C-alpha cells in the first residue's frame, strides 16, 4: 500500500504549488505566452475550436480530459501484482515529473485560457460540469505552462505501453485524445500542451537513468 502514497500526495501538492506560484514573480506570464501562441497558432484553437463543436462532442473531449486521472492509476494498478518492479519505477519517474512541473509552476506561473471557458464552453451534461467542479475545488491557478496534464500523460503512456505491449495502440490513442482535449476544452494554450509533452519526455528520459543508478 505504501507504494501508492506518493501518487496520493499529488492531490495535496498540486494545489499547493499554485498557491506558491507568486513567491518569485508577482504575476502570471499569460501575456507573454499569448504573444507566442498568436505567432505560432494564430487560429487560437483553444477559443475557436470549442465554439465550432456540439455539446456532445465537447462532452466527449471533457471525458477524455477527465480520463487523465485514470491513466495515472489504472494501468499501474492492474499491472501491480505481476510487474511490481516496473510499477515502482513508474511511480518514481512520475513523481520526478510531477515535482519538476510543480517547480515550473512556481518559477513560471501562467493560468492559461481557463477564464475564457465561460464564454466558449456550454453548461454540458456530465463531464463538463464534473471538470468545472474539479477545477473549482482543486485548481488554484498558475500551472498552465507547461501542461502537467500533457507531461504526466506522456509518462503514463510510456509505462502503460511497457506494462501492456499488446494494448500499445489504444494507450497511445488515449494519450492523443488527452493532449487534444487540453486545448479543445480551453484548459491550455496549444503551446502549453506541446511544452508539456516535451518536458514530460525529457523528464522521463532523465529520471529513468536516475532510477537505474539508485536502484
């Protein structure tokens, strides 16, 4: 049971990092990010795409966004009995990635396009209200760049494919749905998600080597 404690503690550390985000810089860096976003992606996908989608399609993407919380846990819990060493490695790597993301929140705070959700996202049926509730209860802001969703999902996917190689294609598809949903659901700018996928991959490579040295 104690193996899972670090992942459980993420529920506490994540909002704490948002509360601490202005101890170095007194403001969020969204204006600077928006300049980069507009230069690279003038289409403003985080704003224009949800306006073009139906409620049911947005519900689907919010379900994909919510499934991030499942991809962190479910593959590892299913594999735990038969692949305990790999699950232990996964939890170590995931915690490294998460703590790097928390420090990035403190060093470079940004809230992303979340305030725009009221303009572009309808009330919804189930998953939209559910994600609104989760953000109301557990989100303290400032952790948009790079996207923690993207970074952690990359790591969870890499290990999910190792744990269940025959299910690699569905797991990779799951990852892409999560990445797309971060922008479609107006939780992140496109550059947030790209940066998150990059930081997650980089942390994955470095922390795996670190784990090999200390284990």
